[in-house]
C-alpha cells in the first residue's frame, strides 16, 4: 500500500513526540523513530540527585522505543553530544560571559536538531522530519514561501522557539500537534494505548541543566569564574555605587531578587557591563524601552522586510507580544519600534515578529533603545490584533 511518504520523527520519550509518531502512522506515513542523546547528564546534574533527569535519559529512550515496538516501526538512537555541546552549550556559556541572557532552545533547534535530523533523514531515505512542537507550517503558493505559524493552543505554542528554521528546513518539516490542544493530545495518547507516556509531566528545564541551577553550571564550566567576577560594583544610572555583587554572569536584566541592597524602594538590574564587571540598577521605569535592534536574522513569511510593516513583536518565550513597526535596515538587521514601552527587553533573547499567527521574521536582540525612528507611527493594539 502506498504511503504519504517516509518521515523521521524525533522522539524524546514524552507524550507529545510519542503521539506525533503514532498519529503520523495512523495517517498513512511510513514512520521511523529517532531519539537523540544530546548531553551527558552525569556531567550536568548534581551528584546528589541520585538519578538522571530531563529529556533523552535512558528511561525516556526506553519509553520511545516501547512506542515504536507497539506500533511496529523502526526506532534508532543517535549520539549527538559532541555537536550539541560544541555549539549550544559553548554558546550558552559565552553569552552569559558577554553579559547577555541566552536562549538555548532556539539555538538548538536552529543549529543542531534540524541539521542532525535532516542528515539522518537523508541517510534513512526519509522525505520529511516531524517533531512534537506545537506549531504549524504551510506552503503559501502566492508568496512561494513556507510559513511557520502559531499552534492553536496558545498556552503551548512553540513557534517562538522555531523562528530560526530556514525555508529549506521548513519545506521538509511536519508539526502534527499544531492543530490540537495539550489536553486533546493526552486524550489521544490514552486512546492510542500509550499508557507509559499519557500522563507523563512536561519538561520545562534546560535539558543540559536539569536542576535549573545555571549558576552552578557556569561555575563548573568556567575555571575560577566565581573568584574572577565576585565583588564588582552595583551602581545607579548616575554612577553612584550602592553595593557589590557576586559576579555579573549570575544576573539578568529585570532581576530584582538577590541583589542584597536596601534602598528603600524596589530596584532592578537595568544594564550589565561585562568589561567593567558592573551592574546598573534602577527603578522599574528604567527597565522600560520602546525600540530594539536585532541581528543574525531569519526571514519567514516574506523574503524581505525592507518596507516598514505593522507587527506583533514577542521579546521572550511565552510573551503574548505587543504591537509595533518593524523593518529590515540591512541584510542582517531588524529594527523594531513598539507602540508602547516594553519591560526588560533583554540582549541575547530573541525577537519574533508576527503578522496575525504567521511568523514574519526573528533575530537575536543585540541592542535596546537604539533603533532608528520609523517613518510612521506604530499601530495601536486594537488595530494590530484585529
């Protein structure tokens, strides 16, 4: 019997990727399962944890394999720890050392997972790759572009983490879960008889820092880091020193807790200067900015954004976004001006631009409060979301 094509499914052993594989099998695809070993948890989890945690552990690999056996499709495990570590983990560490706050999931999807999946897909004669992300992709014939868009479950939408996928990767990608809500996926898992994963909790931690303690991780990765950066000044915007800190890599823009200073009113980290090991703090209003510049961009729905366009701009994961104007000032720079000030726009994070539910473009935030002024005013929220 002919199939819809051969598809390589990335299987972490969780409910989402398991349902993805079975759903595609039920829809008539020739499915091949693949689990990627991305990290050596013995080097990242605390010694006192007692067991591996996070995605792609031995338990998760066994869960993925059990699904493949139950539904009679092949399953493989590949070790990509070297390529994952060399890119994602090194970039994660270097971004903190540069005073920025990285987003490792976007880095991994863009530079590691899809490349790794497509190489294996080619080796296994697969036409497509599929993942359990809550997003959607379609081909727009008028634009002749593959368009990434939000999943219907806004609480689980993961399009923000996928903005970096180029056209050639989107052309071979399938996201079956984008049309469903998470509760529906759990119901489908039960209906498919996937008892081992149906009620499995979601994983929210950074996969290579399963205890979520990035301070510990950085200290273990960088020799003498704590000694080298501790004791730097905490200053106000006018340069007045009001305290000392534990080391600039251990703070993020917008942070309030853990500053150990008492000024009689709340203050937040507003700027991090790695060259002088200085934190600048100030009241909430000093966190508010209206413009940003981003680089290392990827264009989505349109091949160019040279014309100013009304957009909804998301500045962090789970950000609903806010209306503004965006334009491409050169081949690798996006400039964004929001209609109203946004809180804690953070260098190192991604800006993702939407038109309705469609991803227009994304980039890495390089500078805040430095974009050129647009030639027309940003639209208000009602007009942008209509």
